[in-house]
């Protein structure tokens, strides 16, 4: 049975997850870009992929995967290289996948990032691993065993969904303004630069 102290801990975990998730980062920039280019409906697979991907990461950490990074420190560098490579790929796609053919027409990225790609982004994102490990610090205050970890996994995941959803909805709100191919290209260029700027942030952290 959950005590008042446990409920307070759950509230703290939810608040921590919401604040950490709503901060600008790889996932939020991609969701904003997808919402702006494709609208909220076609962005839902990416949104759910990011959210469920986080839940999977939390489960892995609950089962002890987080300790692997202490046993094998080189795994941190593997994640950094994988994430850097994927961000460079995304930056390339945003820049050249939406390059203008002429003054009045442009080709845009035709297919939004899907569910599996959204989950994959979580798996190689060092920031998500840090969020998952930090979130598990609340589990010991709720109880012991796997059940406490599962409760925290659920709370953190539920708090994450509206936080990242705000970015997808915000992006979709300017979808009509980007019907002009030139404006859409310029917007994608800005998002491309912001996406690439997250690379040095990853390495500095």
C-alpha cells in the first residue's frame, strides 16, 4: 500500500520526468519538425515511439542494464558515436531532403519518422539513458523489488507523453504557415542547424 511519503515520491518523479522531457533536445526538435511538416496525426507514430521507447529504456535500467555502463565505460562512447551519426544523418535529410528545386517549388521529406525510428532514437540517446537511470533513484523510496521499479517506469512514461506532445502540437500549429515550399525549406534548415547543435551538447555532457 502506498503511503503519503510514497505518493510524494511519485509526484516528484512525475515532475522530474515532465521537466526533463519538455526541455529542448533531440526528441523535442524532431517532434516539432514532424508536427510542422506533417501535422499532428502523422506525427503520432513518432510521438508514441519516443514515449514507449523511453518505457523500454526504463525497464532495461530497472532490470540492471544501467550497471553495464559502470562495468563497461566504453559503452558510453558507443552510444555517443551512434547518436552523433544518426543526428548527422537527420541533419542531412532535413537540409538536402527539402532543398528547393526552383524559386516556387521544393521537394520536402515525404515520409515522417515512424514508430520504430522513434524508439530507436531513444535507445541511442545518452540523455534518455541518463533520464532512465536518474528516474530509478525514486524507486527505492517507493518500495523494494521489481514492483517499485515498474511503478516508477509507468509514472515517468506517463509524465513524458504530454511533455513531448507539447512540442508536436506546437509544431503542427504552424503547419499551415509552411504550405509555401520556400518557407518549409527555411524552417527545415533552422531545425537542421538546431539538431546538429545538439551534437556538441552531447559530448560536453
